[in-house]
C-alpha cells in the first residue's frame, strides 16, 4: 500500500512502456525508423466517395495479424467489427503494458486497485455513429422495423475505449477521459502523470 504524499511532495513519474498503432508502424521502433527515413503514411484509399483520396490508413497486414491475436474482441465487443479503432487501441494498450513488464492479464488480478486509465478520444468511434445513422435511415426509407442502435450510439462515447480496456485488463483504479481535439493524447498523459504524482495511482495507462 502506498502512503499519500506529504505536503508539497510530488511522487516522481516515469514512462515504462509505449504502445502505438499508426500508418507508419505499430510499435515504437517501427515508427521512429519511419520518421527518420521520412516515410509518408498517406496512401490512396477508397473512403466511399467514388474516388480514391490520400488517407493515413493502417496497413492491412497489421489488421490481419491483430484480428488473429484478438479474435475474441468482436465476441465481447461487437462494435469492434464496425470500427477497427477498438482493435488498434487494444493492441497499443496491451503492447504498452507488456513493454512495462506486466504479465497481462495475470498481474492485474491481484493488484488492480492501484491501476488507473486515462485512455481518451476526442470524438469517440465515428464509424459506430455513422453505422447507427445508416441503419435508421435505411429502415425509414424501406418501411422496415428500425434496428436497435443503442449499442452503436453508446460505443460512440469518447470514453468507450478507456472503459473497455479497464474492464479487459481488470483495472480497479480511476478510469478518466478527456476530450481536447488534437491535444487529447497529451492531456491524457498529463492527467495520468498527475494521478501518480498525487498518490492516487501506482500505474496509469494513458494516451
């Protein structure tokens, strides 16, 4: 059990693990190498508007591998089949935890109460929201019964990934989310550092 800090005393914070999924790599070493070689993550992509545009898409080779490793994800979270962001987020979070030296998920079965999450999103999972809109629009235009869209709309929440990984890894500490447009990730890291410095958590998954 960690004692609360004394007045004016700040607990030191260290980054012990990093996880990333991006158009130029899906581990920190790949991303650094790509940046140093000035690799561009933009590729011509069909985004459903009738013509290809340059878009920063995750390579299919990563998705195939991640879907194989996390084949249970869709079973416990059906929205993951609609928005791959759940897959990317879960991969990055588990990668960070393993790099930090934690035995996922065995470690957290006994020490979870001091583990917190500040994993955040600026807008939530847009594909889930678009799918809900599409389902309602289709049912209205065809006079069929509207499908249940509550789950899809609920999965659009900005804190959905943070809540999901906290349940998946059995965290028992605070689960917080901050939305600040392009500064969301940085704010999330700062919020996580504050939780440790204030003695409210021993480990925080932030990003």
